[in-house]
C-alpha cells in the first residue's frame, strides 16, 4: 500500500465518521460516564462513528489490526494497525464547542506512518506522513509548517486542562507555564494541529492514551515539529506528552519538567 492509498482510504474513513457524528452535534443526546471517579464522557456518536470506520477497515483490509478508543483492539500484532479516536474532545463536543475532531492513524510494525485529524463541522482536515503535512479547509489547501521559537519565554503554550494532571505533574507544568509568554487551556487534538500549522509553540499533556496521540505524530513530524514523552521517549505509547514546533523550546520545556 502506498501513501496515496493511505490518504484516499483515510478520506473515506473521515467522511463516514463525519456523516455519522454531525447529526448528533449540538443536539440533546444521552451522555455516559466511563469513569467511576471523575468524568470521561462517551456518547452514541462516539461509538457509532468508530463502528462505521471499523466496518470499512474490515471490508477493505481484513488483515489489518484496529485499535480504537471505544471498541478496543483487534489483531494488535498485525503489520498495519489502524488507530481510531472517533471524537477526540468529547467534552467539547457535548458542550457544543468546536475543539474536537476525528483522529485516524496508521501504524506499521508499531511505528506511526500516517495520521489525520478531521473536523467535519468546520470542514477542516489535517494530515501528515512524517515527511510532510497538509491542510484542507474553507480557506483552501496548503502545506503545514511549524514556526520557529528559540526561547521558552516567547512560547504560546497549550494544555487541555491542568486539572487532568496529578499534583506532582501539575506543579512541574506550572513551572513551564510561568515562563511561557502565553498559556491557554482547551483544544484537545486541535491544539496539536495548531502547533503543526505554526499558530502555537508548545503542547504539554499527561494521561494520554495511544489513540489520543498516534494519529497526531505524523502530522507534527511532517510539519517539522517534535513530539515525545516528558522523558524524551517516543510518544506513540502515550503517557506524559510534550509537543513543540522548535527543538530548542522542546528541550527547554523538557528540562523544566524533569523537576
């Protein structure tokens, strides 16, 4: 399978997901909490969209594996494994905000090789293969490129919410936040795409799952950015994640996060 095959089929997955999700957006729908303690919502839109994508994958590539947020893992040891998060940013989705999107990633032998973030409501599509990254949307297509940011004190920093961090990690994040030029909360997958687009400089998160980050890695890398764990390890297994457009900002933030 070539990169062209990837992008063509991913477009089909994104279209199927979007057509499933949009009828539920900004409507009254039942919300289920997946956590005994805390709040991790899921809706019928999440599950129906993942089911639609899984059906297409099984139909077209029955030998491929699938890792999805809502339905678990099938054939996780396959050469190609699709990584699906039907609605990344469900809390924004149920609040009627637009900072959510469908994440679709592809791994080969455990390494991310293609990724997409699709937002059907705004009609935006971010994709990358690790070597290049592209945007499609109402303003037309263009290449994605991170912007230079030599100093942490010049950085625009995003995290979904410090309240999602444990006390120790929140304290370390706070040290970086005090140095950064601007700190903003929210965004989920959108923040990573804005980093790839050159609008922000740094994203710091914790408690990230593979389905949250695998599809975003080829986009960020393709735009010239870097994404790792706080310890500098590969990010595809999730955990504590730091993404930056400039390696200098990444290194400075990572040093502060060490404690």
